C-alpha cells in the first residue's frame, strides 16, 4: 500500500507499514469472531506511529 505520508513529529516522508488484528476483548479472543483490522504507519526516522482502522477485505472466508 503506497500513499503520501509526512510524519507529524519530524516531517520525514519515509515510512514502514504493518497490518495487525485485534480481538478487542477476552470474549472475542476465546470465540472465533471477526477481528478488527488496523494499519500501523511508522516513521523510519523518529519512530512515531499512526494507527488507522481498516475495513476487512471480502475474500470469501
């Protein structure tokens, strides 16, 4: 995923991204439910990280 990014802390435009899922609660972790999907965008200079909520992709599963 490529997009224009400027770090709010240091002004750097280089970044790394990572997707991760969150169960939200112990109940969600114990029983199979749809997990929330997030995108983390981290500045490669200062390490500041923005987290964005993503919509799940419909992959038929």
